């Protein structure tokens, strides 16, 4: 039964995760006037993205003239704002074989205003950039954003008068270093009237659009968006973890400029279909219409809520939030995380008390469970990185932009390889078979670590992970007093490890702590219910709570892991090892009995072979082009 529950839970969780990552159906051109329609937005995108239109090109001027006409039709009374390109932007455009002199070394923003009832109030801005890189039509980046802004303005007008002004800013030279946004917020008369910004971006050609960045001290803004997102087609993809992660990265969009000036707001983008990023394939025909619908619908509801609110959200403490299966958003204050951790400790303590009375569980067995979890995490970092390197050089060692774009095209293959490698390690972990050959396992970890450091370049993270995994592989362990006690010790040890990690992260980054706090609470709840039903885990019903938690919690974590990998998987595929550890919180009690270990190990070996094969195949399916053939 355990084996059936194990693979049944994993299968259902995977299917539910796949469902949560789907885009909504695009609305047709005859959709209600007050709704966002991808079909209507595509009318503009097809014109804008007919050809690449970098700064200084003839098509750049064509697109600007087209957008001026469209903004005029919408009653926005557009104006041009001209400003100088920065020296860095000029050099970058020349390097990409563009012609800054044809643009007089200038960027030209388009600015329009839809008047509100009270023009003395702070205004709301809808922003996207209309320039592209050299060589790409930019149907997604950022013609989708521009088309969505125009369609959102039309829908807002159809909903009736707004309380405050809507400022539409279509920036130029974003691809050259955010010059257009700098020009506007550096000196335009309207800059000091902007109270909130809704920015639209894309990196790729499809997938669900995420709200991945806010202004600082954005708790009240997130609360407003949470209510508005419930009306968006397909709900929303949003988590305070993504905001925290993006804050640590060197990336930037036009939203960076107002954010650094203290302006609040929301930043949206989709990052699926990465092969289309800055690619000649980024055409309207290849654009994911569902992604356009999801992006535009969220932007419409967010902007409309801001425009009609009695007052724009003030700055306030950041909240902890995340979408649940893309359909609802849960949120709480940062301090509430401590309360949830306290509840986790109480439930885990209750489960340990019940299990100790029935199975002679002791602290050593729980400590062993903690070390097992640490071994899985450290070994997973090394293994995922090793499999990832089969698909191409580490991004930090990529010597050209061409290599970077090739790696982006290989990203789906990398993700499949990383997922299968972590699954293989999880199956090995659940069988506990590694303890029968500790020296062989430690040697394998050491060899993989050495290969990762030699091929991928020195990394203190990989070195540390390899040393920890090798040492823990050799760690002597006493034979457990009973199988059930060993199961409880492994389960509660994992919960305790994640609980400790949650306490650490809660202390310095509560917005990111939800990744540990929520799964630990769910696992502790399942453990308490299992201990209440049958503390010796002999009754089949005692395994039902962990199977249900495995489906619900596993699906949520798998869906989150997909977006995490799209964001950081090229550099740190081992992030999925952490996701795998958290999924094991629910599946640890479903470890197979001795008689079922052999087929599980065969499955683990098959997963690892397939993982390596998929990563290697990526090199042939998406070969590195010759320099002369590569896009600038």
C-alpha cells in the first residue's frame, strides 16, 4: 500500500502542478467591452512586431508613428519626450550592429494621459517599452506589453470614468539600459505626480504571467492587488518569495527606475518559452495568446483597482503572500510567520510524544532524520549541477551572448534533467539503500563534486555541498530499534530540519520564509493526524493524511519550483534540490518496505540515466551556432 500511495501521490501532485501552470484561454475579439481581449490586443501586436525595431531603425520610426496614432484614437493626446542616449547605451547599440547616429543619439518616449475626475490626485501609470533588440521582432519583449497597455486603456474607458489620471508611458531604449525610463523620471513634468506604476515585461514567448516585483514597503499595494487579481482571467501567479529573489538579482526593468525613486507599484512578466527571448523567432505567430491574456488581464484589473480606489495605497509593512494553484492568494503579516512556526512546533511535538509512547522513538533517531535531510539537500545540489553541465557550460563561464541565448533554448531540457535527477535521488533516499555502501556513495559524491568544480568553475557552494554530502555518507548510524521508530525519526527529523531553516529565514527575510514555514506546518499537521489515528502507523488510515498532504503540498511546491527554475535554473539548478527536500516532508512516511526496495532502486537508476540523456540531447537539438549565424 505504501508504494501505491507514494507513486499515486507523486503522480497526482505532478498532474495538479501541471494544471496550475497553464495559461487561461484567450478571449476573442467579441469579448465584452470592459474585459481584456487577447484577440483585440493582437491587432496591435501584429503591426508593432512586423519586424525588429531597435532604436535608430526605420521600423522603430514606423512603430512610433503607429503608436502615436493608436494613442490618439484612444483619446490619450500623446506627446513625444526626447532625451539623450547614455554613453553606455550608444556603445551597446553599436556593439549589436545598430545605428545610434540614425536616431541622433536620442531616445523618444511616448506619453499620453487619460484624465480622471479629480486631477489633483496622484496619477497611476501603465508602462511598457516599444523598442526591441537588433534582430528580434520582439512580439513578446515588449510588443505584448505595449499591446496589452493599449487594450487595457480601452477596457478601462469602457468601465466608466476613473477617479484619478491614468498616464501611459511607452518608453524607448529599455533594451539599451533603461534610458527611456530614466529620461522620463529624470525630468518630465508629470514624474512627481506618479503615485503608482504598473509595468509590463516579458522574457520568452509564453507561460503564465507573474507579478514578480513591487515597490518597497508594499504591503497595502499587495492587499489591493490580491483583491483585484481574483477578477483576472486565470487568477494570478505571485509570491513574496519571487519579490525577495528578484531583489537580490542584478536584473532590471523600466520599473527599477520609479522603484528607486520610492514610487510604488507592480511589475508583471511571463518567462516561459525561453527560446524566443531576443530571438528572430519572437514573432506574433509564435506568441502564446494565453500568456498575453493572462498578462493583460492582470494588468487591467490592477490598474483599474488603483484608478478607482478612494486613495492610492500608502507605504506599509511588507506582507508574506503566495498564490495557491494560481487561483487564490493567501497573505499574512511578517510577524505571523513566528506564530505559524510555533504551531508547527506544537503539532510536531504532539506527533513525537504519541510516536515515542508507541514505538520507542528517541532523540537520536530524529537527529538522524535531520542529517538525512541535510545529506539529501547537499547531494542534490551537486547532482543537479553535474547533470545540468551536460547540457552546456555554466552561465557564469559563458563567453558570449550567443552562448547565453543557446542555453536559454536548452532550458526546458535542463529542467527535465534536473527534475529527473532530483527524483532519482529522492527514490534512493526513501529506500535508505545508500547506507549499505557508504564508501561507494561518498566516493561518487566526491567524484561528482570534483567534476562540477573542474568543468563548471570553482564554486564555494558546490565545494561545501560536496564536502557535507561526502561526510554524511560516511557518518556511522546505529541500527534502529524498530522500523516504525526509524520511519517516525526520519519524518520528524525532516520536519525539524525545515522548521530550523524556517526560523533562520524568518529572522532575516520573512517574505521568503513561507517556502519553509507553510510546508513545515502542513507536514506537522499530517504527522499529528497520523499519530492520532495510529501512532505505530500500522493502520492504513494513518497514511492517508501524509498522502493528501503529498498531493496538495507537493503540487504547490512543484508549480513553484517550475517558476524558480525558469528564473535561476541555468545558474543554480540545485534550487530544485530544496524543492525536493520540501516534497519529501510529506512522502517520507511512505518509504517502501524491504521487499519493494529493488524496483524502486531500478526506477531511480532509470530516472538518472534519462536525466543525463536529456541534458546531453540538448546539445544536439539546440547546437551552438557559428558566430556569423548568431543573433546579436
